[in-house]
């Protein structure tokens, strides 16, 4: 995967407006304002077809806490597991867009 890093949630939203992004991985705790959960809500409302994985070592989120089809993965996690999740989520997203 090509990875694009955003310094905060607002920068991530700006990037989503400029480029095609296949998936977003975010931590709940983000610097400088909106949280990763806020970012997931923004993505869900503006770019509903972009899959979101939310992570945290200090927070535990339940499915009902998450917007749209976002998923929560507690830390620590394995990078290969996250990569596999991104692959599965983008495959499902691409199928929805094609159908």
C-alpha cells in the first residue's frame, strides 16, 4: 500500500478531498483538535465509501460507538493483521461501488 500520513484529523479530511483514498487507519487520540472518532464520523458522512479502522491503546470502543462501517482494533495490534483488514475492507468497498 501507498501510505499517506496526516498530522491531524483536519489534515486527513483535506487529503480525502484532494486524492482518492482507499482506506483510513486512525488512532482515537489525535493532536490538535478533532479525535480519530470525530474523523471517522466526518468520513462516514462525507466519504461513506471509504473504510475506516480506528485504533487505541487507551480507549475501548464498542460497535455502537462507531460511525458507519468503521471497525475498532485495540492496541497492540500486528501490522500484517491491519494490512489484511485494509485489503478485506477495500475489496468490499470496491464491490459496493461496482454494484
